[in-house]
C-alpha cells in the first residue's frame, strides 16, 4: 500500500476512485461511459446540480452567493478576479504570503494599481503576514488561506472592510469557514476536492456587474452564473469526481468532523518533528499548516537517505518543494491517520538507525 | 449495445475506455491512481510528451509550430486568438458559418474591429460561405472547419494571404490537413479527440509576441509554449485519455486511413437519406459534413416516433440541435461502420412500417 503525501494532484479516497473507474466503463447503468455522454444530458445535469448542492451544504453557503465549477485552475482566477472586480484607476490590495500569492498580485498589476499590504518574502515565506492596515478605498483584499509550498496557513481570517477574496486551493473543505466573510473564494480542485481539471468558485453576486470595461466571456463570472457553469462544455469528469469526493466528505460528517481528524493528523506529525532530534519544522509554529507539513533535517546530508527509506516503506511524494528543500508531507482530507502513524514510525526508526 | 450518435462529449473507442478506467485504479503499475499523482511526475510528463508527439506525427506538424494542451474549450480560444494576434486599431476577418463562428467573432469585437467577410446566417447556416475576398491588411482570417449544429464542413480550405485561424473542434483528426496553411488551429477535445476538459492548440510560433498590449498569463500562448503546457496544473486525465485516443488512431493507420472510413460511413448514411422518401438532408449537398449528418423527415409529425424507434434499437444521441430540428447523427472517428449500418436498417424498417 502506498501512502501518498504528494502536494497535488493529491490523494483521493479509495471509495471515490472505485466509483470513478466504474463511471468510465458504464455510467449510471446507461451502457455508456461518462466520458462520452452529453453535458446537457439529464444524467450529467444531475451531477453538476449535486456538486453545487454539496458545496452549499458542506460550507453552509448563504443566499446571495453563487457556486461555479470552472476550468483553468487558480491561475485563471488570478486574472478573473481583477477582470471582474477591479475598475480602471482603482486599486486592489494583496497580501504576499507565498509564490502563488505573488503570482496573483503580479497578474492584477496588468489591470490596475496593486497595494501589497504585507509580505513575508524576505523570510522565504516562513510566516503569514498579519499586522497590516486594510485600505478602505481598495476594491478588494486578496489573501491565500494555505501556502502549499511553505506549509503555512491562516488560522483566522482578517476582518475586512472591503470584499475579501481568498485563494483556498489547498485547504478548502478542511475546516468550517464563514462564507459570509468572503467576497470570492476560489480553489483548484486537485488538492482537497478532486482531480485536476476544475476550479471551484464561490462568489457574492452583488459584487459583480460594477466594472465599466468589457470582460472576455469565459472570464466573466456573471455569464457562468447565468449558465449554471455550462456556458460551454464543462470539464465533465473532473466535476463528477469532485462531486463524489464531496459526497464522501458529507458521509464522514462534513467539514467539522474532518477538521477534527485533520487536527489530530497534523498534531501527531508536528509532535514527532518537534520531538525527534533529527528533524525540524521550517515555518513559525503559530502559522503551521494542517494540510502541508514542511520539515527538514538537522543534518541535510541525511535527507536523501531518509527519502529513500520512507519510499521503501510506501511513503511517497514527500520531497519538499525546491524553494524550501527537505520534506513536505501533504496530509489532505483523504489521508487517514494510519498513514501519518506509518510516517511517524519511519521517522522514529530512522532516528534509531542514526542514534 | 449502444450506438452513440451524440454530438459531444462523444463516442470514444472501447479500448481507450478500458485503459482509461484502469488508470483510475492503478496507473502504470504505480499502485496509485492517475488522478492522484503529480503532474510533475516522470509518469505524467511522459503522457504529455507522448500526446504532443502523437499530434505532431498524426498531423505532420512542421517545424516552427507548437502543440499545446490547454483548458477552457474553444470558447476560451475565441478570446485567446484576438488577445494574442489582434493589435489595437487593427482588424480581424471572420467567416460566419454558424453559431460557434458567430460567438468567436462577437468575442473578437471586444478587442478591435472585426470584418465579417461572409455569412450564411440568413439561410440558417445551411451552407458554407465561400465567395469572399480576404483583406490583406487584416491580422488574421478566422474560419470554422466543421459546423456541428448544421452538419456543414469545409471541403477545401481557403488560400489566405493572412494567417488562417481555424476552429477544428468537431473534425480534427478526421482527415489529413496541411498544417503549414494555418496560423492557429484549435479544437476542444470532446468531439473527435478525447473527453471534455482539454483543448488542443497548434500555433505557428512566429505569429506570437507582436501585440503591444498585456496578455493575461493564462491566455498567453507564448507562456504555455515556454512551459510545455504545464504553466499550471494541466487537466491531467483529459490529456491522458486524449493521448490514448490518438494512440488508437495511430494504430488504425492515422488520419489518411480514418478519412477513408469516415467517407464510407458518411456516404452510407447520406445515400440512405437521399434514397429513403421519409427523410431529407438539411444542408446543401456540396457542404455536407462527414462528422455530423443532419436530416429531418418529410413529415415532421413522425420525428418523435422515429427517435423512439431508433432508441429502442440502441441508437442514442440522434436528436437534432433545437435550431435545426430533426436528427443529427454524429459519426466521429470512434464510431464503426457497423453502427451506421444499424441506423440505416432502422431507417429502412421505419419506412416499411410507414409505407
């Protein structure tokens, strides 16, 4: 058995994969594959509707918000957000908490003025910037809830006087959130929600329709809302597998239940990192992510050997991002605590070998 | 057995579906699903490379062209083409041969001047406009090779003094083409190449980098070229299934071989439409598509009954688009001539019933 600690596209529940494979051969007993049916068929419309309903139920999305399944990943959202919200000669506020946040703000600079309220770049993004004033005259504030590369995560969200836009790609559905605090939430599916190929967007309807410039159709939230995410052919299979994953999450008790598991999983691993003298965490403790656990070795010469040792015991995807080095254990919703126990045991065994 | 005449997402080869299902459970014997491995893994990079190589081989793409697998469908290309090729205060030329062509030109109007060289709209797009002068001072000429809704198809491509941009969503890989005649070719995968969720783009490199405005990163061909279609997480599974489908096509003898089959299939069905007094084709004969065969009944009151009759015999997806009515038999590469024989027999049987 493999313990998949990869950062994304990432681990999915086994039950989901079984159903996902079946749908390729015969979807809903139709005698046809899900890959070859019309997105306008009743069967697929039911999938899209259920996916949207599950998002609304799991996150308790209030009235006045729309839920979209789009394409193009978070990177497309980096452009869509300013296209839809940023009027010429106005400014947007960004917090620079990592490379992806930095890409988002660079993209916005193509559209207008960008105020970078705070950045932890000089510290290689080892912490989440927190002390900053939010300009009341900016069109929106953009933040990133979890920084996959560095293993940092916002523990609480800022109270913002302007619409709060949040890239939740790597921790959506990992904990309860109060959607009413946000203007736009977006997330590529491939970390905590499904496979690569679709992007979830939750948008407060009243924010739209206020810019004076033309928005390319495919980048226009309102058009996708008006067409129920079916303005053109949606990424059928990625939406289906996301729907299955959300259904699995609901059966597990939803985001409140999974948060408890995620806390237990993260605590178990961080405790070992702090206890085991061979290892150390890479970011400040108060900002530690419950999704991506980054750590290195006190003696970097041992890292290659540990990676190999872990791999031999079925733990894969542990190599850290090149900008941090060492290891990154991504422990998304679908990972069971059993896999964390295996990793912890391997760390302990490795420590004994090198005592 | 179902005979899937749906217009898209459309029929895929059974061999492809079997492999595609296997990869969901265990990809390449890795013990992991293709849905949960990194797009930066050697295993997936091999898939992307093979997909690109197959496109180049099957279409004999010459040097100086790049092959991309993107997201967002043809609708995103409607904006990407002018973003990348249309300088402010310059104009683009479009031929309006159907609703999709019309959407493409409407999108371009957001960017600059659009010259509509010809349109068959007044005839409900029952023919392909052919007699038009191409303005040598336009930035490019945009055409649609096959009009899925109306069942019309370009039999020969215009010789254009300006870069020729072609939406080939519904007939790419159905016949040999001379790529060197084109500036950009694009196609949503979900008709003749794979499942929904990825878009093939073949672009002549020298056309890029000439506009003075900023292009949003995800809409910038050059950025995707520089990153081998992996600027961000690609739609992994859709690329994989497209690769499998192209491999299947190569094993069948490639586009020249499939063209022969496509001609035989289309001839068989059109002959029956022309022979059988109950049915008639909807578009002019010289423009008839070998991918989407549109026909109605002389007596429209019988159409519902025929649709039911066909369905009872396993022929599904035959309902015509609402703007044409009647029937549309989409007979893409993956459909065998056996299914056409079944449909023809049903038409004959139905005629006997109503003799």
